[in-house]
C-alpha cells in the first residue's frame, strides 16, 4: 500500500470514527440479515407454544422472571381449526424442512386476500408440486404449512431473549426484487430497461418494477436476461455522502472464475443439508445495490485490503460474505452492514430450508456477540417477501394503486390510488422481524406498525442522513424504536446458540 493510500485510508478511518460517534442512539453498528421468502405465520404461527415432539429440539416458553414470554398475533382458535381456506393450517416437522416453493407474484398475492377475507391462499398461491419437491402430502395446500420452535428453534429462542415484531410487513406486494429494493431505497419506480429479452414488459408498469428482474450492472447476469437500471438514490449514497462505512455482503459474490475479457463468473454452489442440490450461491436480483450505477461493483472486484472493507475502493461497498467474516475477525465492522446468505442458507423454499438457514444465522450472530462491537450493535433479522405462504393478517393499504395488475379490491384496483407512481400497492404480506441487541427489549413482542422501509428509516435517523428523495416510502415508515429500551442502558445479555439445534449452548 502506497504512502498516499495510507494517508487517504487514515483520513477516511478518522471520518468514519467521527461519524460513528454522532449517532442519535447508542447503536453505532447496524447489521441487517436479509433472508428469503417467509411469512410471519409460517415461522411464528403458534409462538411461544411448540409441539415438542420426540426427537426434536425442545422449546419451552418462559413462565417466570421479569418478562414471561409474550403471545403474538398468530394462529389460534378458529383460525387454526376452522380456517376459511380450503386446507387447514398444519404443522411441518423438522423432518419436512425442505418444501416446495409457492406463488408470490404481485397480483396473485392480492387476489389471495380476497378483499380481506384471507381465504384464497390455497387456490391462488398454492403450487402444484414439480421436480419431486416435497409438498408434505398436501399438494397446493402446502401453502398453509407452518413450523414451530422445534424446527425454527434458534429464531424462537432469539425472540424469547430479545425482541420480535408481529406487525411488520413487506412494503409492497410481490417477490424478492421488490423487497430488496425497498430495503435500500424505499422505491421500486424509476426503472429503465437496459436489455429486453422479450418479456421485460411483464414485470414493469411505466417504469415501476412489479416482478422479479435482474440488475443491469452485474457481470453475473446472463446476457439473455431482462435487466434494468434504477434512477434516484439509495441508502448507500446517503452513507457515502457522510463518510460512514457500510457494505453489502452476499454469499457467492466472489467470482468462481473470470472470462477472457475479465468479466466475472459466479458459479459456486452448495447442496442442502440432506444433499439436495441447490441453485448457484449468488442470485443477482437479491443484490439491490447492483441496480444502481453509483453503488454497483459490476465486475465483482474484491476489496483492496481487509482494512478498507466498508470504505470506498474498487469494491464500491459490494462484497462476498467471506469478506464480512475477514473484516469482523480483523476488528473492522462497518457502521452499516447488510448480510445476504448464500442461496442454500437464505431460507427460500425449495433451494433452501430452515435448518441450513439456522446454521447461517446462529454462526453469524454468535460471531457478532463474541466481537468487541457487540455492546453497540443492533442485528435486525427479516425477510424480503412471504413466498406467498399463508398469513392471516390483512395488511393495511397505505399506498393504493390502479394498474392492470392490481386486484385486491377489484379488477385493476388495490385500495384507493395514491399520487405518484402506480404499481406499488402496499403494504404486502406480514413478515417476521427480530431485533437482537444489548439494547433490545427482552422477551418482548412489539405491535407497532412497521415495514421494510422502517429499517431504512432507522439507519437514516440514527446517523442523521435525511430522507431519500423522490417517491421513497421512507417518509411513511413506522419506527423500530418500540423494540429497543435505550433509556435503561440495555439489559439483554448475550445468547449463544448451537447452529445445528438452535438450543442454548
């Protein structure tokens, strides 16, 4: 490293330390673990009561002490035994961790809610099993399945020890691309088609993304795919303006090889815990910063050094997940960190599962709790969309839309159309959200209305970044403050779990 580079790094590091000290809360490090395709009821329907069947990890609610385990707005009574859907909710066991994917398109999710009756999930979101995927013998009725604390054991233990929200929603109806973009910018409008493979118009409405599509600034997107670029800004731009360290870290981002012209190839892959083949580790449309030219790393270039991770260099804040592990081990945790597991560990039905996901979550959170940063860190665990899996709560529609793809309140309508870009109806389905931190309320369930852009807003407010301009939902987002107790100085103790069982070590 040259003398000039060393001086530049020292100045950048000094600016980062000053920025860290100027937070509005005691939180100086936010780590967002953004997983895939889980509705709230799918993981927390019967929390805190698990079946505790033979041969599975045992979860018992806390009945004594300062905070007995709180109940959630889950499935009980008629919703569990006399549900209006054509198949009743049913428990999936630990042996049924790998299941079929469900429909979770923008229009289908709206139709399944049937104007608030919430009774068409099997008919309109359940899928017919293909490729011998496991439907638990329910066919399209698999959409009604849920896990309990004997399978998603770590998540239930984190909820019982830290804070859980049962009123957190996807910002809009629809699949992964929308959730990822809303997390970092609060908007899915402002898209420009860069390459049209002939079907780009099916996922765009007047520059608004309503379905999965891939980013334009990414070597690892096939040349035959539909791609778009996004205009406007994102949270990375705001952090850069203030000199605050940050990074997006994703499994499989590091190239497995390079083409003759130097462009990246991303072909690493892993099998699931039982040997079931997975897709490639890296999924481009799950990396939202690659849609924006200002924050993209098209050639998947590595950081110049471990010391520069989180700072501006050739990686442009976009990294492989292994870079996060290296930085943390070296005592270099960026102020704002987004973590995306390799596909086989991201929780997405079919190519991932709760047990591989648990291994990733626990290993990561154990490492953070062992680091010197823990006392000033907040870990947020949540999901990009629901996979269309059943959840009984009708979302509040805070932004209506009238396009040909809207269908919640009738053909061509999803609530009352608001001003601004159409095709952004939301909130969408309810998702899990946990806050794991020394400052989290302990064994607490928060009922405040929040959505994916509430995470964006927390980061904006904590570092005084202001709002993202344009039509971002960050101006509407509810606060995550109800999950914390800053006034008492933090009471939550570390909780180290076993990655395989999810039980306390």
